[in-house]
């Protein structure tokens, strides 16, 4: 099986699952774990108030996605043949 076929089979499986069940239900635990990671990163000792911990975790999450966006843009630029 080629990588393209494997990717297509995975996509079909994901879409079939989403057609039978609510994706928010079967991904809730994974999303919660992902978001808790940022809370642990900003307050490893658990000394901040819940509001401050949540505020900082949200900022850390936004920074994480901004870094991913920057890397993506750099990769796309590199793929097009150079710097601008």
C-alpha cells in the first residue's frame, strides 16, 4: 500500500467514525489532556489561583500555536524555493 493510499484509508476511517458518533465525545479526553499540559507547564507546583493558572495556560497555548504557524510558514517558503 502506498503512503497516499494509507492516508486515504485513514481519512475514510475517520470520516466513517465521525458519521456514526459525535467527534466531541470521543476526543474530549484527549483535548482535556492536551489543555492540562499547558496548565502544568505554567504552574508545575500548583501555587497559582485557578483563574491565573487558566489565564497563563491560555497564553502558553496561543504561543504554542503561534510557533507552529511560524514553522509552517517557514516550511512553505522553503518549499517554494527560498527566503523573501
